[in-house]
C-alpha cells in the first residue's frame, strides 16, 4: 500500500485571474508536480475540498480528520493552506493515532515564479514515508510535530515553539 | 549540527552554452534552490568538484568518500550525476559506517524547464534527516539502499534490484 | 538616438507578497527582460512612477505626456497597466505630435507563469522602431492607433472600435 | 489575409532528452507561444521541416524560398536556426520580391530557462506586419536587411556589416 494524498486547497493551488487581477482555485497541480518530479512513489490521490483556510470551518477540519481515520493507508500527506495548518493538525491529532500524517503547503502559488511548492512536496512525501506514527507539519525542509510548531506570521517561516 | 551537502557536478548543474549549443558547468545552483524552497534546515555546503560522471574516476570517488569520512557531520547529502550514482554509493559504503549518506541528482538540468531537481532536493534533504545510518540513493521520490538499487537506462528511473 | 522607455507600473511589474497574499510593486523588470531577450536596441530607460492605473490620476497622465514631450527621443515606449491604457494614450495624443509613442503592458505579471510580458515587450519595441509618428496601443501582437482601440473587459483582449 | 508563419527547426524548438543528455526536435512550440503571448494576429502556420541548419542543404533552402513564393500571403515569418539564417535569407532574396519576409530564431531553446524565443517571436511578428517589402533578419530586438547583417559567432549577436 502506498501514500494517501489529500488536496484541501490553499495557496499551493491558487491561480491568477488576469481579467479581475484576483487569485482563485482552478485545479490542483499535485498530480502534474509528481510527474514533473518523476515520482515513483505509489500514491492514491483525492481532492477533499478547495478552500482557502480563512474560509475553513471546524466542520471542514473534521471532514479532513475523518478521511484520515477511514482510509486504509497508514501514511498520509495533506496539502493545506499554511495559515491554519497547525489548527488542522491539532484536530487530526485528537482523532487519529497509529498513522503518520504529514501536512504541507506553499507560501507562493505553484503557478507563479519563485514557488516553494515542488521542494515542499518532495520533502513532505519523503517524510510521509519515513517518520514514525504521529502528526507533523512539513515546511521549510523540516518536519515538526504538531504540538511543537507554529507559523511565524511576520516572516512566513515555521518554527519550533520551544 | 546540521546536514553536510556536497556538490560534485552532474546533470543537476549543467547549463546551455548558446554559442556552441553544448552543455557545461558554470556554478552550482543548490544554494539558490534551498532559498527558493525557503529551507530552514541547518546546512554546511561545499563544492567538491564539478564533474560529469562519464569523466569521473575511481580517484574522484575516493575523494568523495574520504570527505564523507572526515567531516564532523553524521548526515550527508551528495549531489551527483545519475548515471554512476550507484557506483559512487558502493564505494562510500565500503569506507563509511555510522553515518547517513544520501545521494541525489536530476534527470534534467535545473536551469531547464521540466526539471526534477527541486523535488529531488526536497526529498533527499528530508531523507538525510530521517533515515537510519546507511548509504542511500534518493531519486523518484524514494530512498533505496545502495545495494538494492539500479538506474534503468532505458526509462531513466531508479528501481529496486529485487 | 535610440528608443526612450518609460515604466509607469501596471500588472507588468507586480509581485506576489507571500506573507499577505497580496500583489505589490517592487522593481520594474524591463531591464532584465531586455537582457533575457538579448536586445541590442539602443534604449534609455526611466521609471516615471509605479502606479496601478486604478489609482492613476489625470495629473499622473499629464506627467507621462509631459515627459514624452520633453525628452529628445522621437520614439517612445511606455509600460502601462492595461485597464486605462487607452485613456493615457488619448491624453498623450492631445499633447504630442511628431513622435511615435507606443503603449504596452501585460495581462499577467511578468514574475508569474503564463505571462504575455516578454512577447509584448518584443512586439512593442519593434513597433516603436517602425511605425510612423502617432500614438499607438500595442497588445496581442498588434499595434492599433489610440483612437481605434479599446480593451474588451470581458475577454481581456484589445480590439478595434470599428 | 494574415501573416504566414513557417517553422523550419533550429535551436528555437530543441528539447533536452534526459536519457541521452542530447538535444532533439520534438514539436514546434510556436503555436503555444502565440497563445501565451495572447496574440490576436491572424496567422497561417505551417511546419516545412525540422532541421538543424548544420544539416540544412541548398535544396532545403530552395524549398523554403519556393514556399515563400507560392503562398498567397504577402507577409511571411520564418522560424530558423540562427547559424545560417543569413544564407537562407540571401537565397530567398534571389527568389522573392514584392513580399515582406522576416527570419527569426533563438539562441536558447524555448523550453529552457533564459530563452530569447518569446521576445524574438513578438518582435519578428511586429516587424512582419510593418516593414516594407524586402527580406530581413529579426534578432536582438532589431530587423536588419538580409544584405547588411551577419551573426557574430563569438558573441552570438547579430550586427550590421557596415
């Protein structure tokens, strides 16, 4: 059995609407990024939702956690907006044991220049394969446990609490 | 202490010479790729050589292995051309124990379109942080032990021997 | 004497702020794009302002027109946001005769994927060298006289009035 | 009637073969580049051949010239490898009068980073629409008549003879 990947929206998959000048969701890019990376990891991909986490509710988080619980896979990767990644990780930790769940995202949309998306996807997929059971946030090349990480809103980087 | 990264050349760092139409080495791109990925992993970077492995000798491999032995770091990432990555891994395994050494590269030069470089760098950096001591080849999103991997020269993908 | 290029802001030079998720102006990219295009056209480049045309006033337009009048060059290229490009062209036509003035811009910021910026810059620079005196909007590969062009706000394309 | 565009190969359309490390022709990219540039110019596109000009014969050049003669369009753009662009232009000039024929190409393949392709395509398409009848080489943002241009093989730039 391989890795289960869930897409939930977030900056990762935003695109630029040239008529309005706004950003919007069109399709997820994860499958094409895995092809670009020439990945041979066995994965099962599913889009759960395409929501900017500023619009994400506790019910949406519960949906993500329930999906983690009920899939057969023991190793799960979740693409998520960075602003509330820790909140979602916390809820999953309250629901899910005996699995390795890794959350990742991007600070810059994949379709733009200067995106950290490909790098984060590679790192998170590797962490999902090797980390012991637990819930982790994988950003900036590192994986931190859900209860020892926060996003520094000034710099945009993720750091340990301690 | 962080991760030691060695650059040794390979397709990863090739560039296109528009006057001759040939590919050549200019500078390594790894530091700028780590910045693009917004990496916060503590690393120490060193260029050992810039050699296409078709020109790589046993002496060059020995140089790489000796550097792995003598640095203080216990976790090492080596950027290497893919064609002879397994040969170099084999020699390192004969010289180095008690360290985690991960070799990675790219099938397409980083400066070109459609490069697997960023994805591989993210994955390999994650594997270097989490894998138990041993020598590994990290390509196509997976890390395989040096003695259970080969490059399929027809498809370009890395696969297990068994 | 060469071509005078004026930057005035517009989508062309917007960048993505990964902390806020908003777009903003940082620096103009025109000089680096001319280098990328390996341009050998003699040019004199000046940033007049960096304004989103939704914030552009008649005074700003007057500034642009006065600069066109007072520079020695007879051939001028203006980088401008697309929404109000025709309005600015109209004012310049009221102030400037005996010069070839070409306005261009981009529907997608240059730093993003899928940008029409490089293509438009090449086309507009060519039109600035060859068109007879007059004021023109150069978008979508064509140059249309200021009094026979409008932006179709639904499609984003520029078309003739007739 | 619009502009006739002929693709004949050249660096413009080369791609990197990641298995062999060599460059090769796959498909022309011109139609997708016109889409990226959001071009609204009426064009008729045809691939005549996909030949690196080091392999191009006088017969191939004659084929290109005959096609220029026999199409209905009066304005023609030819995508061509840069090394022998002037030679082909010379033969066309001997065969074709009463038409505007513009030759362009790229120093770096379109699919690579740092390509001048999009910029050159925009410029050449503009020159094809505005220049008086004659045969021209459009590179580096300028259009030079076929009998007053050469490629500087050391720098890669095109310059006037005088």
